[in-house]
C-alpha cells in the first residue's frame, strides 16, 4: 500500500479504485463499517453455512477453502451466494494458485468447484513467474474478478521474503492502491503449533498498513455448533479492527 | 540428486531408498524400463480414463490435476486405481500445495478429492516454510506417501531460483538420494505461449540429472479421441527417455 492510501478512508479509496472487485470490497467495508474477513475452514457443509450465516453481519469478506468440504456439491455454492446477498459480503476463495498459466486457467475455471464463477477474489503465489497472472487473468478479467498476489506469508521460516518479496511486487505501479489483506490475526493465541503466528488487529492495521484483517480459528473456535459465541467473537474482532482503522486514518 | 545417484541404475537405487513411494517408483521404472511420467490434463473423465488406458503401458507414473475434472465423482478414482493396477504405474497428483500446515493437512486428506487416499506422490511449494512439510507429513507418512518439493520451476521469470532454491534444499541430507522429476519436456515444441518452456529428454536426463521426464501436451496433443496416436507418442517418449538414461549410467 502507498503512504497515500494508509491515511485515506476506505470510501475515498473505493471511488478511485480501478479494479471492480477491490472497489466493491472497499465500498462494502465503508457501508458496513467492518474490515473483518472471516476464514471458515470446516469440512462439513452444514457447519460451513451455519457459521457463515452467524458471522455474516460482521464481515466484509468470507474466506473459503472450498476444496476441504467433504460433502461439497454445487448447490452449496448457491447457498453461499444467497448468504452473501443476505448479509452483504464478498467471497474470497483462498486457493493459493501456484502452477503454470495453462494449468491455473483450468483450475480456476473448471473442475467441480468452478471457483471463478462465484469467488469475487482469489489469490496466487507469484513463484511460477508472470505466466500465472496471465493464466488467471484470461479467466478472471472478463468476470471482473480480483486477484491477490502473496508477496509475504505469516508462517515461520517462509521463503517469501527479501528478493522474493521485492520481485513479487516489482513491475506493479508504485502509485497504485493495493489492498492489503493479512491472515494470522488473533487476539489471544500466539500460534497454532503448525507454524502459524498470530498478531493483533492493532498491530497489523496500524503498524503494517493492513486493510482487511483475516481471522479464522480465533472466531469459529473449537465448538462449531455454538454459533452465538462465534457471532459474538466476530463482532469483537470487527470492533477491534474498525477501531484500529479509525485510529489510523485520524492519526 | 547426488553425483552418486547420477550414475546408478534405478534398480540399485530402489534397493537403498528409504522412502516407500520413491522405492516403489524406482522399482517400477526398472521393471517396465521407462522413466516417462505422462501428465493428463483433460477436463472430462471419459478422455482422462481413455488416455490413461492408452499410455499406461509406457509410463511409470501418471500425473493428474484431479481438480480440473468437470464431472469428477469418487468412482473415477476407483477406475484410475484399476488402470494403475492393470498397467503397473503409480499416481502423482500434481497439487502444488502452498498453504500453511493446518490448511494443507485438510486439503490433502479431506474434501471431495481425498488426494492422500489414492495419490502415491504429491508435491508442494516450500514457500510457506517448514510447516507445510509437517502438515502434509501428518497425513501422508502413515500412508507411506511421497512428497516432492518444488525447488525450481520450468516457467519463464520464476521466482524459484537463487537463494529460494538454496533454502528449499537446505537442511536435506546431502548424501540423500533425491528423485528428480522434470516437467516441461517436449521433442518439438519450444513453448506454449503461456510461459511454459520445453527441453528434450536428452537435455534433462543427461545435462540436468533428471530421473523422471514429465510429458503432457506433447503426448496427448489436441485430438484427445485419437488414442492410437497418443499411445504411439507415449512409446516414442518412453524410448527417448530410456535411451538418455542408459547413456547416462554407462557414460
């Protein structure tokens, strides 16, 4: 993100943004007063949909790993889209595409999941070189989709650093308004024992210029059936994330 | 691969290899006299299965992108496994896992595709750091699966180079016998216009110490229904790949 964007409101940035998916997301954030993205990593569709219905009011974006749903069938997408409409959020399939152009174009458009058809935003590792962006753009641009490139990761020992990170962002216009989405956000936990490291909403929004905080297990927790507690935690993260944002733009 | 392995026969290496999937693959290569892996990237299951049945006799390994099959249902896996038994080859789902440990463990084991259940070998980008290997190992080791790490890629402008490549292989025992599988192998084409670059079997086996050549579009071509021509091309690549290997071990 440029230093310009750091101090601007989401609404102002929405007006000037050239990418339709980014524009729509910024507008949603401004309208709903939330910069919270909830990551819903459950393997049963019933939990998946119930949790999304519970956290929907507090989120601008729902992040999915559609390929972990054991009982996936395409009707689940239709129900997800109905929830997105009901609660006014966008969908982000966290696919982390990482193959050559020809392959990612097929993975994005085809198969049983048909990600490009319903996911407003997806992401990719820049490791294969520029062809991955060309391959995904051939599918996503006509549908006005957004693509996030992973220039860094929140895990211990990541190789996405130094020259990798520099090359990942090189060639992008320096005055462009990049939206920064940050996973690994938590209020209490320090890590998951599998390499994930957590930082607070305040740290990522103020110190790192993050625009959208991504929270997963910190919200849905271990008891997936307790949707009231899940909704309450989502509301708490929404409040914390928005307070950090207000502090940033008024600082 | 160590310089030791470069001159040794697949059969000798199979005897000493500690990884069950690598051992099984090396044994298959020696037994069938082929170091050809065929990549079958079709979106309809009928083409997918017919092509695999046609190239089965010439291949040690079939490489899949199971997530591009439009009409996937789990019975296709059962038919794939029956073909693997009939023709004596192993299966390699080219998933290119690239997420944090907790997520890849779910993506590998769960969802509709259940990759760990049927794919002898899969692969991952080391970009998230060591947690990705721990996450995949938690699922794959009990099933005696093999994991390939992508230290380099065959696309133009890849970021998998220099310190990235060095760090990807650092910490692995230098006397370990790594199997090297090389995609982007072609006899005629130079590239696909989407960043893929081709090298000949001779170049990759002799010059780069590759053990298994991976050929996709060079074998299945554009007319997916012409299985006789597809089988003939597979036989030609098998012959070329094996000749390069014999030249290498007798050089």
